[in-house]
């Protein structure tokens, strides 16, 4: 990225995930290739905050999205080889963990308490439970990390923008290591009803990205976190490296609060800028982990954008939302975790739920697991509000210009 200092390269050394597809990288990866039962909402099962060191008192005082972030960050740090009992150089660690909505579960719960039992019964911890920066703050406090601690909230692009922002912190020399990601748990009665009334949810409970019969997304909860650090830091301690974060971009459609720009113009520009930022060529890209929400408009706009950018060069496209559902502010981070694991396993996960690809979209969509020779790959996120975000990953050994991450 252009902010890079002295050619500092940013690599992914750890991943953590809490998702309907599985908790932990191994279970999550296996889950990405398994069919799922139809369900309009996709919840995380088997999650126990106590497994991640939270006391009963801490559970009462934190929202579920914060608990998810603590679990995902703990996994990512352990995966990267960092001890849980303290991290060196706490001023040289950054945190960027976003949320699209924040503590909606706590807000709605306390609203009912206010209505039914009066103001004196409302929890004094309501505000810190609700605030979207609660996850980033909780991770900072747990590990005593005193570098930049920030929260991005750009709806469904949040996770991708958070990873990009953390990579920039590392590339710029402001920090040497960062925890990046997104967390979301907001499937309250109000939110689910609102998504349903705007006809965004799948009435059949089947997420089928890029399928001609796609009929909406399945709302989900999740968290994903990655440990990013300089390649020099990783090499100095002999860390395993998943991939390099070579570039990123962010654009706005400036068109409509929920609908994408016609022809996917903003998304196409975002992908082009990210590819340019990474210092690679369009024809170098071999894989796109798509936003792929299974809505009529989003899938069509993203397909048009991909075709506009790549033309006759057809990278393999997949969307993991057929399994995970759409976890809003966590989605981009969870998909960045999936992309890191794609490098590890040298396999592109299938687009579960999709039986055929809409001919009008003209994409090479992976419907079954596909062997992959790791190369340049993109991860896309597009959001309500017209926010677009793209990450570019490359194999760890790929040289990039000094102006790139």
C-alpha cells in the first residue's frame, strides 16, 4: 500500500473464527464443504464463553458480539504462536475490530427491561455492552495492548475495511503487529423482522449465491480475527505464514442506501484500485472470494463488476455464505479467514447451496471443492450505504513493490 515504509510487507500469521460453519479454524474449514439445513437465520451453536476465559460476571457485562471477538482473537493469537499470558511490546500492537451494528441484543433486551420493570432495573452496563467499539476495547484490555485500538463500522464491508486498516497500520510502521477483524451478533426480533420486511431475507432459508433461483440472504452471527505482522517479525520468530496482504481499496457507490450502483461500477473500481495497490496485474488474479450474498441485485452487480474487471480472464469465484449465512459486519473478516485457509489447504471451498450458476452472470463459480495453486486472490465486501471493500492476498513468497503492503 502507498503508506508502506521501507518496503514493510504485511503477512497473516494467525486466524480465529466463530461461525455457524464451525468454531475454530479446523472446524470452520471442514464446515465450508458440508451442506447445511435451510434456515433463514444462522446461529453459532456450541459456543460457551467460559471456554475462552470469561467469568460469569464478565458474561453478564458483555454482549455476545464482544464474547465472539474475544474468542476469535484468542484463537488467532494462539494460532500465530503468541502466548496468552502476555504479549511483548504492547505499544507496538494495533487492534482494528469492527462491528456493523454492535450490541443490538443487549439494547433490545434492556429496552424490554425498561418497558416491563422500569428504569431502575436497566443494567448500568448497557452502554458499554451496546457500543460497537466494545469488542476492540475488550481485546485491548484483555491483553494489555496500548497501541492504536480502533473500530470501523461500514455495514457489511466492516470486516474487510478493518483488515485493510490494520494492514496499513503495520505497513506504515505505526505498529509491528495487529489484531484485525469483525464481530456481529444482532439477530434480534426487530432486526430480523426489518430485514424480512425489506425483502432481503431468503423466505426459503436457503442461501444460494449466483444461482438463478437465489431469493435473499440468511442472516447470521459470527466473528473472524487475523493476526497481521511484518514479514520480518514473522521470520524472526519462525512463524508460519498463510499469505501476504498485498493491497486493498475502498470506494463508495454514492448511489443508494441499500442497492448497488448499476453495473457494479463502484465494486469494479474498488477491485481495480486494490489490484493496482498490490502492484499486480489483472491477469495474475486466479481467485475471488466473493461477497455473494444470494440476493438478486448484489449477485448481479458483483458479477457485472467481476466481468468488467477481468474480461476473458476468468478467476475462480466462490461465496462461503451458502454455509455461513451473511454475518454483516463480521462477513469480510470471516471471509478473509477463509481465504487465508484457502492458501493453507490449496483448495477453493465450494459455493454450498448453489446447484447451477445463473447463465446471465457468466462466472466460473466453484460448486465443488476445487484444487488451487496458490496465487493472487481477492476478497470482496459490498455494503448498505454504498461501501465497497477489496483485499488482495498473495502467496507469502511473492515479491511486491515497496509501495505495496
